[in-house]
């Protein structure tokens, strides 16, 4: 969605971003922020978009959804593809809708790629060509790294200056990008940076919150949540999905929780093994989430239960 088609009221709409690893307590805090700042919630969760997948995605309950409008929950079937590009389009439309009601946006979830795509843009993957790469490797063997480095310096002086001739992997990559696209690595990086800056300036009122938690405590919460999901009927939920015709091989059915129950139903694991692997893999996922969010420079980190400090910072920065 281009900014020329995007209402100015939406560009100036106050947006609170609330992220953190799975089981850290985002839902509980989000409901507090909703009451304080008159928010509507946009889910930033790559699994909560799917219908019929409630327990394994820790989707807000019907009671919680009745408290405040939730957007981007239950919008596609489990066999449909949903990606970051669709999320950005849907999120921008939801922000415009919320802004039209003069309410605050609360964008919350744990999918880091969605956050990055919305605020920094969707970047095209740098071109690759296996045939050209093979030719360059053959040239490297026969002509030597110095000759190829000299060629790179002539084609793309900036990249040639930052890549040593001994760094043959990146040397070949620089030449591959140019010979497969006709454009230099430097040009493409500069273009992406411009797009990133434009995206970051799209909204004028944003405050991004990340919730932190001691690893031992977070792992305890993950184990507790895993038990609760099974008590709530995760196994029965997967059985219903399969009865509806959704294959265990679907990407949605291979996500954490659903993959584990599918392995149980297939007889690959017993229930104790399924629970053990579910806890283990959820912990690993939480660790990957934290690594991703730590790299996101615009996040302001708070303890998971520090509501008053978070609310005070939101009010001050967004003038709410």
C-alpha cells in the first residue's frame, strides 16, 4: 500500500508495539495497555492468523477478544499461505481502520520478521545464479583471486575496497551479483537502506516495547504453558484439524505444538516423549526469538511485569 493512498490520520496514529518471546506474558500486559490507552489490538503472530488453530497458538480467548477488537486473528485457513508481505498489507489496512476511530494501535506478537517488514520494508533477496557461480569458481581456479579482485574493484570500487582478495566467498558473491543482475552489490545495499529509512519514517508516533524475563523463569512458564495446552485439549484440536482434511504435512501443521501432536498421533512418540520435545522445542524457539529481538535497535526493553514503567514511557513518548 503506497503512502499516497494511505490516510494522513493513519500516518500520525499512535502505535504501541509489544513484543517478546513466547510465554513471556504479552497477552496479560496488552489487556492492561488496552484499558489505559484506548487501544485496538493487531496480532503480529504468524500462527494466530489461522482458523481452527486456537490452543496451540495461544490465541486470545473469546472473553479476551470480547474486551477489545482484535485484528489479523482467524483470517485464513490452515492450508492457505500467509507471509510477511500479506501481513504488511493487512496490518496497514487495520492501522488505517483503527485510526479512523481515533483509537491507539497496539501491535503485539512474537513474529520478528513481521515487525521488521512493517517498519523497515520487505527487501528483495540479492540475486543468485548457480551457473554464473560455477563459472566464477572455474575462473578463480584458473585466473587466481587477484585477477577476480581487480575485476570487482573496477566494476564495484566500494565493494572491492571492503572485500580482501583472500575472502574468496564474498569476492565471488560480489561478482555473481553483478553478472546475474547487471547491478553492483553497493547499489543494491544502498537501495535497501533508502527503503528502510523511508519505512521507518512512515509513522510519526511509535513506541516499541520488548518484554524481558530471566531465562529460568521463562523456561518454567513455557513448561507450565505446555501442560496447560494439553489440559485444554491440544491433542483433540489437532484431531479435529485432521478430520477437517488438513494434512499433517502442511506448514501450519508442522509448527510447534501441532507437529508434536501429529507425531504422537502417527505413533512416532508416546505422550511423555511428545511433552518432553514440545517443551524443549518451545524453549529453543523462545531463545531464537530473543536473539532476533536483541538485534532490533528500536526496541525499549522492560521487565515482563513492569507495567507502570511501561505505561509511563508510552504516555510520555506518544503524548497519550
